[in-house]
C-alpha cells in the first residue's frame, strides 16, 4: 500500500517519452485484438542500453542483444493463441494478446505490468487506486511470463494487487512457490527445488563430492545457490568455492569477476565439476574466457542454458570438457515447427519482434551459421534502421528450427492452454465476449482447478502453483564435428530417480563416474571417514573400522557395529561374521580321551562285579558287607561315570539339570554305603566300651543310607525347583560363543558339594579310627586313603574351576569326578580283588578266622598290659599275665576252644579265662 500511495489518485503513463517509446501502443512488442486479452512478458533482448545523457531522465531506453530463443517463445505464445482461436475450445470467444519485451530488466518489466493493470477501454492508460479491485476490469485477464525469476518476483507482487493470474513458462525460483507472497503466480515447470535436488542426486551418484558453483548475483541465482547448497549437504556433497557474477553485463566489475572465477577454477585442481546457475549471455562470457585458459571440466547446466544453441555452437566448445544439463521436459512441438515454416508469410505490422528479426536477417545474411548467430545477438535496436523489401530472399527456416529450446516452447504453449481452459470454465454460463463478464481474480480460482492434456497425460497445478512435468537430463555430445544436445535420461521429481531409455543411455550416465572430483580419495568398504581440520566434511582421512565394526559402502561416515553378540568383525571388515559356537563336542580329542577313561571305569566296575559274584561265598566278599552293599556301591560308581557323559556335547536344559543331580546323588549314595562299612569295621574292632555303646546306637545301615542319600535328594530337588541350571552363552571370547551350563545358583552347587564333602569327612574320621586292622583285612586304611584322594582332588578343583573359562571348563569337573571316583573305587575294591585273585590261600574261612583270632588275642593282651601297668603304678606291685590260651579247631563243629592261666591282676582283679574267646566271638559276629 505504501508503494501505491504515490499513485493517488491515479497513475498516468505518459505517451511522450524517449524516441524508443513514442506512444504506449508502440511500447507493445506484439499484439492482436480479441474478446479476452492475455498479456505476455518475455526478455527478447538480454540487456537495456543505459543513457549517456546527464542528468539521466526517467525514459525507457532501447535494448540490445536479440535472444532468438526467447523470440521463439513469443512466437510459441502467438501460435498457441491462434490454435485455440481456430479450435472449438472457447466456443466463439477469441483470445487476443499483448506481448512486451522486458529486456531482462525489472524496471522495464514493471512498466509493462503497469500497462496490464491499467483500466480496460480507456483513452489513457490509467491505473486506478482502489481499496477493493473486485469489480475492477484491467486491460488483460492473465499474464504469461516472465522469462527470469527475478523479473517474475517483481511483476507478481504488482499483479497480486488485483489478483491477476500470472503463468510463467520459465521462472523456476523456489521462492515463487510461496503462495503467501505470490498468491497469483503459477508456472508450467517444476521449481528449482526439484532441479537442485536432481543435480545433487546426479553428483552424488557419480561419486563427486568436491565441486564449484558459479551463479548470477541476482534473486534467481542466489535462491538457486541457496537451494542447491541445502540439497548438496543432504547428499554429502561439499562446495569448494562459490563465485557470483554481476547480473548485468554493463557492470564495470563483470569482466574482472569473470577472470577471477576462471582463475579459481584453474587453481582448484581437485575440483573437476562446476555447477552453473547463470543466464545464457553470462555463460557465453564465462566460456570464452575458460576456452582461452584451456579449462577442461564437467559442467552442470541449469535449465536457463542447458539447451542454448548459441552456446553449443560456440567455437571450440568441445575443449571445455563434458556438459551435462537439466532441461524442462518437452512434448510434441511439431505443429509449432510447421508454424515457423510459414512464419515469413505472417504480417509484421503488429509484431515488432518479427520485424526486428527480419532486419537482423538482412544485416547478417552474408555470414555462416556460427557467425550468423553471434551477429544477431550483438545488434542493438538503434542499429536497425533499414527497411527490408523482400524478406523471402533472406529467410532461413533452418536457423529458427535449430534454435528451438523444446522445453521452453512446450512450457509456453502449456501456459497459454492452461489459461484458455480456465477461461472456458468461466465462460460456461457467461457471455465472455463482454470483457467485464468476469474479473481476473475469478479466473485465478478456476486456474487452480484446471487440468490440461499433454500428450495424453493430464497435468494440473499443485497446491504451490507448480506443474511437476519433470526434467530431461541432457548430454552435449560431438556428432559429425558438431555439438549436439542429446537426452541421456529423464528425472522424475515426484519419485526422485533417473529413468533411462536404454542401456546405451545408462552407460553414458555411468561413464561420468570416470572423472574424479573429490577432496580426498574415496574410503573403501572396511574404512570410514575421519574428519580433518578442514571446515568441509568432504575433506577427511580414511581409517580402518575397529574390531566388531564394519562398513560395506564407500565413503561411509561411520562404521556399523555388529548388531548383536552373536556376530563379530575383524579390523577393516566389510561385513560381520557369525561367531562360531564352541562347546566340548563329542569329536574333540580331549572329550574322547575322557570318555575312554569313563568307559574304562565302567568296564572296571563290570569286572569287579563279575569277580565278586563268582566269589560270593568267600570271606573277603562276605567281609565287604555282602553282595548287596557291594552292588549298591558299584552301581553308584557306575552312575558317577555315567554323569560325565552329560558334560560332553552341546549343552541342553536336560543335560545341565541332569549332570550335577546325577553326580551329586550317586556320590552321596556311594559315600553313605562306605560310611556304613566304616562304622561296621569300627564297631567290630573297637575295645572302647563307650565307643562300642555309641556305635551300637548309631549303626543302623538302611536308615543311615536312606537318610544321607535323601538329604542330597532334597538339596538337588530344591535346587532344580528354585534356581535350576540353564544353558548360557558365554561371550568372553571375541570371535566365539561358548555354550555352557550355568549352575543357576552357586550357593546350591556349593551346598551339594559341601554335603558330599561332609559325608566324606565323617567317613574319613571313622575309617581313620579303624585303620589298625589285621594286615590282610585293612579295608579301613584303604577307605581312608580313598577319602584323602577325594579331598585332594576337590580342593584342587575349586581354584582351577574358578580360573578356567572356555569350552574345556566342563572337562575340569569331569577330570575331578574321574579322579575322585577312580580313587574311591580302586581303594575300596582293588585290594579285595587282589586277595581274591592272587592270595586265594588267605581267602579261606580257616585263614580268615585265624587272622581274626590272632588280632583279638593281641588286642586282649594289650588291654591287660595296659591295665596292669596302670595298677602297678598305683600300688607298686608287679603282675604278670600269661597268654597260654591255645585254640584248637574242632573238626566236628569248627569252634575254637581257649585255655588261659588263672593269674591274679593287680588289686586282686583277674582277667577271665575266656576273655579272648568272648572278644573273638564279638568281632566274628560283627564282621
């Protein structure tokens, strides 16, 4: 509103201005009447001449640098309007047009826009100021253009005052998608957001991450550079340098900055890819200088110049290297090409652009094609004063067709047709021959809903006013000595990937990777990037992935960690490997050795069983407690050997629970039976009356065995119920998983072993007390020795087991079990087997009785001597004891008869005659 406060009450565009603009009607470059008029803004010239007068007057000046490509866009607009008028699309309503040259200047574009805003059908071009333009009827209903985003931004702000629709076929700045600032702006091309993202994808997929950017120092260039920088960062691409060139060639610093930009390109030897966001005439100046300096790079062209024929026909353009560009997707433009072939027959009265082109043809007609292009571009309007009488003689159909930029032509035609379809929707129930039938803002609402058919595809404006028509990825190739602009691929903005027509096109795309443009060498798989002191993330060192980490792609920022404990990776790895499962397997040599020892123990048990069974009636077997007790002890030894099998092979829940339980209960049963034997031996050969009475009370074989074994069963049961052993994966070894049994509760495990140790200790004490037995019946001594072996083995086991890890940990317990089991088994049974096999003469009843009698006689004598010695000390008298008792075996009943002299003991105490006989019978009955 501040801007237009200067226009109160009205803004009058004077018709008396400089010679370049004698009147407002002459200001239009091309025009044609119609029921509904559409405006057009195109930069037919690339610069506006600056006045040399002082002081400078506010007059619109002439322009220079005729742009063939933009001129063709004006013709495309005219062609589209004529096609619509000659069709039934608008049903009798004709479209007119007023096309203005902006000369790539915002100032001149604003002047043209003011004329668009002027009131319809007035003698003077007056722009009225109003608070509400709803009923205001401007000169035009919609605008096509402008060519450059910077111009479109300024124009769109003015047109937004009356909400006049503006449909641009070329302005791609991302900011124009903002409907808050530019509510009436539309375009038939994608925004720069999609273009810069496509560029970043191309650069990333080609393996480049160190590039340079050159842009025009205007709104379009700055916004494009900003958008590209964001997309580049998202794709891990770094910008080594940015150079901004002045927007206008008339800028005094232009050539200096071009030289500086080229010098920067030459200096940065690692940068082999340059992205260029510039207008065509800027690119021409840059490339001329680059060719002089023999610069050879890969150039990424923006849509502004990617299809520019005047650049592709530059002398020595092939020396610059490879040019890859992004152009707007094209459709069928063959009708327009037919229109151009008949262009020389068109009237030129209302088309100053066409008249100027014909004059340029006459001036440059004598030149070859390459110089002809340059000649046309270098002429100014002031130089064209001659009249051409016969344009047919100088007409060049091939020149116009050669300079067509299909994407821009197609988008221009789409813009006109989009406006026409919106008008059609407005004219369904109105008489559109009346210019006031509808207001531009009403047309704006219809334009948001319009659908246009494009090669059998329906396209529409999105919520941001853009049409996502896609891009053609262009490759400039030298064919037959001429630079041709070919389509290498298509880019789908919605899906974000490249589409190739065939394998040959894809190979051309992949060949781009042969050029390196990186700050550093690529990090190989197995390595990761380590950022250096450089501010750019693309400048880095490559370091190996540490252990248990990997990278499987090039240039990874970090290495992935192997996902769980079941995988591992060495240093510099490209993948994770599954850890090998380790356990004491059946095929392990050490396990086989232990199994053989267990098997030998079983064989030994069977052999002992056979020997004892065969010699069942012999005194040695009977003295061992009988066959039942021996079998129970041997069976418990068998189960102990059997329990070692559960320590080998892959651990399972059943094995973990069974092995300790089977071992614990079996060992407790074995020790319980041996304890009964120890008690029995002590009871048989003990001469202490008090101990005799105690042993008689305690000695209950079956209850003792059941109770001692039952306590172990209870311990194991509680252990299995509350904290049962389970299978555990041990990850202490980096590259392997040790499958092992976790005992569940170390306390329960300790209680089980401690209980066995307590039984063994009690057994040891009793056996130790009875160690001085007859020499040929020294079982207590061997039991004592067996218990010592057990204690030594398990005492050594505790520190070894606590410090051992790995798959051989179960083998430690197996060894201890075998040692203790073999020790007790051998000490308990092998001496008896030795007597049975090798000393059969002592394994007879008579020899056995004689041995017991001799031991009993010695025991009685020892007691008598001890008693006499004690009494003599108290009384001083000397007593002698005579052992004259003789035993004679009766052949009838086998009883022994004793005779002892009746000698008087101290203090008148006398040993009974049959004392030895009584002791003998007691021991015999006990044994």
